[in-house]
């Protein structure tokens, strides 16, 4: 079954494996287009995150912040512990 959309206008999820190289070559790789795609992806993710976790006012948003804080401190502690052991040996 052939698609009615041209390959350039198709979303990545709708592109078949054989059409992938031509789809990639038809993309716009100017700095303005790349910046726009990054910005669009950021806003889509932020909208998803806000709708799923932070916007409901539940514990999910707080738990995500606490998990990120704990992960950051874990990696910082490993580096500090290594420096401490190196300093006194």
C-alpha cells in the first residue's frame, strides 16, 4: 500500500526503511532549521512533562526533582571520595 504523502512531508515514524536515506537527504540542515527543530523538540518534551507529572499537582513532580538531586549528589560524592583518598595516600 503506497503512501499518499511525499517522502519529505512524512514523519520519521511513518517512513519505511527503504525510504529512509531519501527522507534524510530531503531534510533542511541549515542552522536556522536545526535550531527550530531543537526548540520544537524541547517545547514538546516540556509540554509532555508538564501534562504528565508536574501539572497534576501530585507527588510525581516532586519525586522527579528529588531523584535528579540524589543522582547528582551520588556522582558528586564519588568524585569527592576519590579526591579524598588520593589526597592522603
